[in-house]
C-alpha cells in the first residue's frame, strides 16, 4: 500500500496470518518499518496521519475494523 492518509475515522487492522511491514510517513522507508506478525493489532488514527504497508515475505491476511460515527464495521482484506 503506497503512502496515504485517511479521510475518515480511525480503523484497527489486525494481522491474522503472515507478517505486515508498516510505518508512518510520506515515503516508503524499510529502515523505519515495524513488522506485525499474526495476532497483532494496530490502531490507525483518524484523518491526516500518512502511513504505508508492505509484505516482504509471502501473503498477509488482515482483518480491519473501521470506526465511523461511533459504529464499527468489520472487513477481512487479504493482501500480498
């Protein structure tokens, strides 16, 4: 996922399988990324925080919970 910033409420991606490389910032920089393995959760704040994600070794299965106007909607999204 190239660098981007959310235009909506916060969301919580959870890594179900694989390893997700993730960092905040406006450009992809493997030197500052963190690796999130299966079972980990991230909280991505609402609006304006640039971030990016990558897979470095195989597929990643994410489950993402979006929070909009106090309501939570779940979505499973495979990447990789």
